[in-house]
C-alpha cells in the first residue's frame, strides 16, 4: 500500500463471468385523478406485461426486495410510489430481465428488450418509462465466492 504509483481503483483480483440477463428498470406510472383508478390501471398494465413475458422466451419481470424477485401483482411488496413531480400520480418501479443468449448478437437482444417494453399493452392513462441504462445481471453471484477467495489467496502469496 505504501508503494508509489499504486492504483487503488483496480481490484487486486478479477474474476470474469458471463452475465445471465440484460436488465432494464422501468417506471409504470399513471396520473388518473382517482387513486383507485390509477392503481387499477397500473396493475392491469403490469398484468399485460406479465402475460406478454409468459408468451416470450426468456423474459421476466422483477422488483427489488433486497434483490430482484419475480413480480406478483397480489404481493403487498409491490409498492405504489407517489410521484413528487406531479399531483395525483403514482408509479411502480419494476425490472424487465431478458435471458442472454450467447449464440445471438447482444445488440439484437437489447433491441428485443426495448421492443418488448415499447409494445406493452398500456391501460388507460398508464405510461412506461425506461429509466437508466440497460444493465447486466448474474444469477447467484455468491456461487463465485470461493473462486474469488482462491484468487485473493494466490494474489497474497
């Protein structure tokens, strides 16, 4: 650590793994005057997304509960947030995940993900906005723990 020129931005070891999913965060929002109608239209739109995902190969909808878990519209964990920028507006943040196929061009898979979101069956005054960049996800990253520990051990030797 006392060496001059040491680059603290680089990890001591690196373990490269292929991602399992492309992930896009989306906000499903609605600004109908009635709170009950807003929530109903948001849930119907999410149900439409779930039906479409069920018919498509490798697409899942998730939300964050410490980690990504499958969307269940009957689950109380699905949170309706108040939109601070607009009166009488709510949104639900969910994630659209697409299983990566190593035999296909990643750009095509990104285009398919964007098309899935754009083709959503919107209900009433519901809108969908993709937020942030498309990310990558690995299933159970903890499975690589011992490989990382081994790399650190070798680095220390």
